[in-house]
């Protein structure tokens, strides 16, 4: 069974197909040259008109055949690469469905257990409040998972709505942290802007909030420090603005730094099931960055040494109205 699977491996089939096609081209050229040589000898022997018997030149036909075979080679290679990517996406989706099913099933099972406890037992008000808090936490997990899927659908279909408007990114981030402080009660988040500059940029507010939520949630989730620390800072280099989101979390291995932005990809080394996500957060971050004509990069000294996500945006001049408002 394993041997038959090996024989039908896509790479092996591609190699055999290319070899077969190349051999066919070689044999056809060899046969054509032999036939042309025979025809020339016949033309000489019977004094025939060579222009009528040999209308096409041998090397012209060979060139045309070579171009056609080259196109076929290219077509086969493109189909092969496309099939490999499709297979990879299928595997990622399969892994996503398995892990996401667990993500949904765990809070549902927990909620069911708490509700059965309420139904079967008389609980004191203190215990009721404790279980209600647990249930609110579980419904929050469910809500976050469902929102991730809805956000993915909106972004990929480009139906996220809203126009790009100019906002000071320092104020946007500070406002976001103030509104969503309840999500990060266990973390210490600081925003550093020592020069006190305003950084106006055209953003879609809801999408940018989504980007911040995913970055900060990721920094807090993959973090075993007590407490998790997240530092946000700004730096101007040339004509670009760099926004750093640095944490003291578990870090990222060099081999995974590019993979983490892939759709459905999950860090394989995390054995803690509570720290596993849907594999969509950083994928959404990268796409939201592209929508804003910027890019996201990640660096890390290594596992256990934290990581830094850097949002790189083209620097814009400060409009007069924003400058005046900031100076006040």
C-alpha cells in the first residue's frame, strides 16, 4: 500500500511526465532529421525540385516543436504547483477544522456543565456569581471565535465597509486600549511616544481596531510571564513610520516567523490547548496591513525571549488641521 502511494506521488508523476515529454521531443527530432536526410538523397538521385519536396526547413520545424514543448512543460509545472498549493490548503483547512472544533466544543461543554449545576443544585449567591463569571468567559471565547470567522469572510470578500479617514495613530491606539482594557486586565500594556508627535494616517477604524485586537491578544495569549508585558512604541526612519508591539512572551522560532502569517497556521510547539487559536489572527493582521498599504514584520531573539511585531507605514505629512489640533 505504501509502495503504491509512493509510485503515485505528485512529484514522481511530474518527473516521469517531463522525462516522457522530453524523450518524445528528442525521438521526434531524431526521426525528422533522418527522414529529411532520406528525402534529400531522393531529391538528388531523381533530380527533383527541392523547393517542392522540402517546403519547410528542418530547423524551423525543430524550433517550433521546441517552443510548443516548452509551453507544455510550463503548463505542467504550473498545474503541479497549483495542485500542491491546493493540497497544502486542504491540509491546513483540515487541521483548522479539527482545532477550531475543539475551540468551539470546549466552552460549549463547559457552559452545559455549569447550567446543569444550576438546574440540579441550590447554590449560594456567591457560587452563582462565580459560575456566571465562568460562563461569561466561555461565551466571550465563543464570540471571539465566531467573530474571527466573520472577519475573515468580510476581508476576503472585500465587504468590510467604511471609508479610509485620517486619524492620529497615537490617539487611535490609546483610545483602543481605554475601551478594551477589560480584555487585557492581566497584562501590563504601555504606550511610549516620548517626542509627543502626532502620526496622522488614513485608516479604516474598524479594521485597524481588529488589527490591534489580534496583535495584542496574540501577545497576551502566547505568554507565560507574570504579568505579561506589552510595550507599544513609535519610531520614524526616513519616510516610514514604525509601530512596535513588543512582548515578553514565548518568542518565535526562526523557522516559523514567515509561517505564522499563513492562513490557518498554528504554532506547532504549543502544547497548551488553552493557548491554541484558530490560526486566523495573524493572517487577518497581515491582510489588514495590506489594505492600509503597509506591512507587518516579526522578529524574536528566540524561544522564551519574547517577540516584536512591527507595523511599517509610509510616513505622511501632518495636515494643517491635525497639526493645529495637536498643538492645542
